[in-house]
């Protein structure tokens, strides 16, 4: 079976934010990963590890204080970092789209939801406003909103949290993107609604031959819903592998620590272990080469001074960046 060329290719991506008091915070450091067509990849890490910044960098939606200092981002071979603003407007929604983690703040509060979806369609090739409105109703029905024609006239404040998230999914899917980014798409939802949202994303990805990047801090959710998992710590990608292999044969100390800290069926509080310490201050001038250095019980002086190179398994599926892997 032929190996498909990556849909998304990210190489050595480094990004820093200028700080009000001077200096810079190095939020992403040499991050590289691929997403294959139709693949579901999870990007997992603690809060503040750079996951959402990575998503915004892909879409070029970062504010003026952010600077990409190195690397490249390509989707279907096209260079996103040097694309014009007009080209990025064309690509957002049509080629790659995002579901933000807070639909209440992402939807326009004074615009009816059907109109918001129609706006996306009109921006990406639909010429008839009437046709765009009809398709907007169809999109709402497609994501499971009952009485879609009536709901299309509703404002966001008239909808429940779960229904707002369905609207966000409809907005993201409206122009049939090749890659859907779900950034903590179930945060703040009850367990039943979380499962519904994840089922919906999976169903739509399968129906539209769409790749998915699931950004989450929940390793159990990632393992359940994704083909492959990439683990990020303080802006550095430390390990990536097929989901089942990562759960059973993780090689990076941070990934092992995440697994030990993750509840699973049959586990008790006694089985769980908090990860010691905390992520380093990315604005510090003396950041170690491996940013897990201060928290790691396998560290040596080499880890402090020399960036760990990524090494891959014989088939290239399991990649780890560590001088002393397990």
C-alpha cells in the first residue's frame, strides 16, 4: 500500500512573544510534525505547553507580539508562512479550519447563527445569498441541530453550550476543509455532551475524508479518539507514536509521567502520581536545552546543554526526542 504524502508538514517551528517589560518568551522551540490525509492526530500536553499557540500559528492568527523565528509550515506543499494575507483568508475555512475551545466567545453575539454560517459559504465561493442561507440550514441539520430552519434565526445567547459547540462545528465544516483543528473542543461541557461532540467530529471527518488535529490535555481522550498522539512539553515536541503504542511503550520520561498521572478504568487515587515540579519559565534567559530537565529523574548535564535529537523507530512511526529514553 503506497504511503501518502503528508497533508500538513511542520519543520523546526520556533515562536516567541515579545514581553511588555522587555525580552521574549520562547513559546515553541523547534517543533516538527506531520499529519497525513484523513489522519486523526492528537497534540497532548499540560496547560501552557504551547498547544493552542501552535494551532494559531498554523492559521496565522497570532497577534503582533508573536514572531515565528524559525521553521516552516506547509499544507499540501504550500508555504503558509510566506503566503499573503489574502491567500491566508482563502485557505482559512476552505483548506484548514478550527473549532475554538470557547464557542460563547467565538460566535458573533449580535449575528444570527445561520447568517454566520452563510458568511463562511459566501467567502468561499457561494455567489447566491439565498443558496448560502439554505446550505447554512443544511449544515445545522447535518451536525444534529433539530428544527434547523428555526434555529438558524437564533442568536448565540439563545443556545445551550452543547448546541453552540455544534454551531462551531458547522461553521468549521461549512467550506469542507482538508484539515480540522479542534482546540480543546469539549472544555466546559458535561460528559454526555463531550462524547456527542467527539462523535460528531469523528463522523464528519470520516464522511468528508478530512484530517483532524485534536488539541487536548486529556491523554485518555486522545488515545480513544485518535490514530496517533504527539506529546508537547513547554513548547518542545518530546514524543509521537501510534496511540496504542504510546500507551504501552512510551519512551520519553515526560510521556511516562503523563500516563502515570492519567486516570483510567480501574485506577484509584493511590495509582495516580502527580508530575513533579512545573514547566520552566519560557521567558528565562537560562532555559535548558531539554525543557523537561528540571523535572526529570534521568537528567544529566548533557540534557542541560545539548538539544535532544529526534530518533525514530525502524519504520519511522515512533519518534522520541531524549538523550536518555526509556
